């Protein structure tokens, strides 16, 4: 009996130990499961945030690409104007360009007639003031020629920018190769290629600068011509009718005037030269008488 009781007690003790062992391990499993769930949630949050950030970054890039490119337009105009006073018109055009923030590229004033001069001017104004400048210049006088046009150089400017970026990247690689060159011949060959690339970079950069400057300032070719006075045409004479009475009357008047002039001539010179003529005639008569009497001149 005692042996059976001992056996049952021993079995019961083993079962209690087994239950205690199982009861002590359950909380650790729960704790490990909770920790695993927490790690999975954290990883999911990080992955989600990363995906959202990538989507937002892609959206920003797409919005940047979708924004329209600012157009580069080279504007130019031509005006020919008849003005009353060329000097005054030149002064007004110069002041107008200065007020609009522009400048005079070239100016020439020359005479076309005595007291009248003409002028040729090339003006540069900001592209935003191009239409305003044309409107104000038209008020200088009578417009005889009016032209305004433009050239879109946006595509060329963008293409030059892409080429410039590629050339700069090539230049940087060539510089790296030059630094790592092992022989003189290799260094010289790389240096020649680098020089060619740098020259192309300078040409493209200069063209981009030109397009940028020309699109920022518009040019206007202004020609000022004076208003010359219109010559008065000479009247065409009309034939008059023949009037013989008037001709006879005119002849009588001329005859009277010529007779008066002859009489005046005779009176004047008869008084001035008459005594001398009489004296000369007397001397001649005396000489003739003496010659007849003595015959001096006939011997």
C-alpha cells in the first residue's frame, strides 16, 4: 500500500514539475511573438515611408519636366519715318530709349539738302519694352515703313545646352585620363583631344550667351527722313492775241526815245566838243590856204 502511495506521489510530483515547466515557458513565447509583430510593423512602416518618398520624388520630377520651357524670342523691328526736324527727332528717340532701359547701338546723321539732314539709328531696348518703344517712335512723324518680327531660338538654346553638358563631362574625363597618363605620348594625345573639346565648349558657350543677350534685348532699325518743301511749278505762258496797234504805238514810243537820245547826244557833245572841232577846222582851212598859195605839200 505504501509502495503504491509512493508511486502515485512520485507521479503527481513529476506532473506538477511538467506543468510548472509548461507554465513558465508560455509567457516567453508570447513575448517573442509580440516582439516579432513589432519588428514587422516597423519594417512595414519604413518600407511604406520609403515608397511614399520615392513616389513624391518622382512626382516632383514629373512636375519639373512638365513645366513649360521659357521661350527665347529674338525680336527686331524696322521703322522709316518722315520728320519735320531730324535733330529734334534724334534727340527724342535717344531719350525714349534711355527711359526704357535701352541704349544706342549705332547712329549716323548726314545732309540730304541744304538745311535738311537725315539719320539712321539702331536701337536696343529690353524685350519687354519692344512694343512700347515701337508705339512711341511712331509718334515722331509720318511712318512710311513699319516692320516687326521675331525668331524663336528656344530649341537651339536647349540643344546647345545638352551639347555643352556632354562636352563638359567629356572634358572632365579627359582631365582624369591626363592625370593618370603613364607616358609622354599618351599625355600629349589626351591633351590635344582636351584642347579640341575645350574649344568646342567655348564656341557653344559663346553662342548660348549671344542667344541669351539677343533675346533679352530687341533691336530697332530707325530711319529718319526730312520733310522737304514741295517746289512750286512755273506757270505755263499762254499765247497772246496779235494787236498791231499796240506794236505801232510801241514803235512810236521807241522812235521818240531814240530821237530824244540822239538830240541829247548832239547837244551834249556839241557843247563839249564843238569849240575844239571849230578850232581844228579853222587850223585845217588855214593850212589848206597856205598850201595852195605856196605849194609846200605838193613839192
